[in-house]
């Protein structure tokens, strides 16, 4: 393979070794493995592209569009045979300011690794990209593909930025095959990726499919195999990997579908069935939560979600997202939207996890009336049913009465903070309101520190008092119970925090000749604490009529 300017792909290149160059950007993640032989001007060009895109476009532009990928399937997948007569397929690729070579490599991999009699169309959805190369030059590439594959490629262009969810809906609206697969444009499909999907959906039109992600490294574009897993989420509705259910192992068939509570992001579905259950929620903003919403809705409304071990899609993971530096607001809005429509009495867990007040949260999650009508029309099951039958690993905390940051009246610009991790000593720190300062006080007396436990296989951390040490101690709550540590506190809004066993108070003191406060356990002096949010009437003073 001839590379432009004879530039090696990596330090392991089989091209004759050149003298190693000085790394101009030693702190850049791009040059930790890759680029040791690049000249100064080449490094500068590569770094500029990396900052713009979040992955190594300099290398991507020099790799062939048609490249081989190692087969990451388990051996038994290679033995499976699929019928010739399968549903037709529309592949939807979503992009916003993606590098052209990335998009073209995705298209090439789909054409090369999908049976031509099944691949009806590839639909590109441009969510109002501003890069000039994605306008007329991309149209020219599409024409060239269509010369070889008449009518295969289509493009849908938004006239303003609408976000990932709406872009996916636009792709679905433009599709016409029996099955739709909705992918990011920064992917490469692997060998025989489509046949397992089409075969399974032919068996059951109500199943939503997740292929198994593998990882294309952002710097050197090497493929890293990921282990099969189910897709889940925490109470903030961030998606995460879950352990495979035990009943899957009992089948003794590593090619069998894996029952999954949610969808990780890329998905396949019967096109008509996806429409029947509401496609995706167009009220979702920009990015985040739409995959969790679809997973919950599919299960509650007569469908199911599965991961297929024999369908592998390689996904290019960015080192950073240059187009939206802070996803938290969009994710918060979307999470509350999901909670209000689908989660019934469990919705408060999402409010706790995002540290927003239950009443008047100040977050505009939009009009959800049409989604509630959809739920009623489809006669969908409750979220309690979903927890018990689909995702029993989720933990409901019913005893929380106060949550958020905790401040002392002596200094209201500092908050209790979990302190360094690893470590078990809480500190006082300037209030920033992020997870290390999220506290949860329970009616049973526990005081959780630093984030909310979402799943049974995770552990809360509890504030304890040894009764001897000057400093309070954070222990894993299960360990605190086993060791019979002093982990229960009496606390009312605007009052002292007193350990029930030791009778000592959690207070703050100044070091001699220092303006800074530190957190201590000591005999009570009457210091008062305020927790940011309260649940229902806890902490409110009674008024006489």
C-alpha cells in the first residue's frame, strides 16, 4: 500500500524505519502511540485535524477506503448459515461535520459486506454540517457510488441543526426497506454483520436489535474487540454495559441473542414496527437519552431488545466531541422527558441523580403530551413491570428525604465533598454541585456521599463516625453494616448533623492562622446545616392554623 508522502501508519510500520522525530505535542493523546516518525509540519497538520474532529483524520485520509478488518466474531458464529430469502435493508448513516474519508469508508464497508440483493439503500442524513467538503464534493462522491450501484445512495439534508434524534427520524422517514439499521457515520461494519439481524427480525418483527460494538481507536485506527454485553443505564440515564443474564449462559450457545434492557445507540428494527411504537421521541434535544427511551418504550409497549453476538460493528470513538463540549444540559432535559413519560413513580430517581428539584425543576423538557397519548394508545405496561421483568438490577431508593449539596451556616460558599478517590476522608470544598458533592439523606438515618447508587452490583458510600478519630470516615455502606460502624445520623433541615451512636456532631473548624475550614467530628456546638433539596414535606417547619 502506497501512502501519501511515504508517511508510516504507525511506529510499527513495515516501511524502513526513519529517524524518530521530536514530538511537537507531547501532551496530545494523538501522539501517545501514533506518529513518532512524522515531521514537524506533518505533526502540526495532524494535530489541527485532531482538534477539529476528535479523531485522527490525517491518518484516515491516508488509509484505503476498502480495508480489511479482523473478524471479531466467536468461532461458532462462523458456522452459522442464513437463508437467502431475508428482509430487505435500509442503512441510515447520521453525520454532522464528519470527515469525508470516514463517511466514505463507512459506505464502502456496508456495500462490500452486505449481500447486494438485501441492501436496498444507504441513506445519509446531514444534520446541517458547515464543512464545505460535505456539500457539493460529497454529492459528487454519492454520484460516483450510484454509477456503480444505481439508486443505492440517497442523502437527506437538514436546513438547520436538529440533533441526533431528529436526524434519525428523518432517516427513518426516508427509508423504504423492510428493516432499518440506524448507525453513526463513523463506523465500519464487519463480515456477515447484516444476516444475523435480518434473520432474527424475520423471526420476530417486534425485536429491536443492537449489534455488538467493537472499538476503532481514535489515534491509530486499530480495531479492538469488545466483549459481548447487555446494554443498560443508570438513574441519570447514561447508557452503560450490563452483565449478560444467567439464562443466556444456560443455553450454552454463544451465538444466541442476549436479552437487553436498553439500546446502546446504533440499532436495527422492522421499519413498520418501529413506526407503530413511535420511532424515536422528536422532543429529545441534540444528543443523549434517546436510546434509553427507545429501550424502555420497546419493552413496555409489546416489543423487546436484544444484542446479537454474531453481528459486529466497529465504532470509531472520539477522544473528544468538538461539536458539543457540554452535553449535560441536553442530557438532563432528555432524561427528565423520559422520566415524565415512562417511569411513573420511579421518575424521582432521575431527579435525584441529576440533582434537580422535584417541584419546579427549572428544566424545560418540552411538551410530552403526545408521547403520553402514544403510551395510552399502545396500552403500554408500567415502569414497575419493566423493573421487575426486564431490569431487576436497577435499585429504587424510597427513603431519600433530602439530596444535593450540604452547606454549613458558618460558610455558605463551601460544601461537603467526598474528597480524593481513592480515599475515605470527606472534605469541605468550594461548591460546584457535581457528583462528588451530591449527598443523599435517608429517613432511616444514612448519609450517602458522592453520587447515587443505581444498580444492585454497585455500592453506596456512607458517612460514618469512628467515635475516636477527629475526622469522619466514608465507608462502602455494605462494609459499614458488616462492621457495625456508626453510620446513622439525626438531621433536620437547618439543624445539626448528629451521629446517633456517638452523639458527636459533624461540624467545621478553622485551622489556626488559616482562613480555610475543615470537616471534623466533635462535641456539638450548635452548628446548622442546609441540604439543597428536600422531598415532600421533610424539613419543612409546621405552621399552626
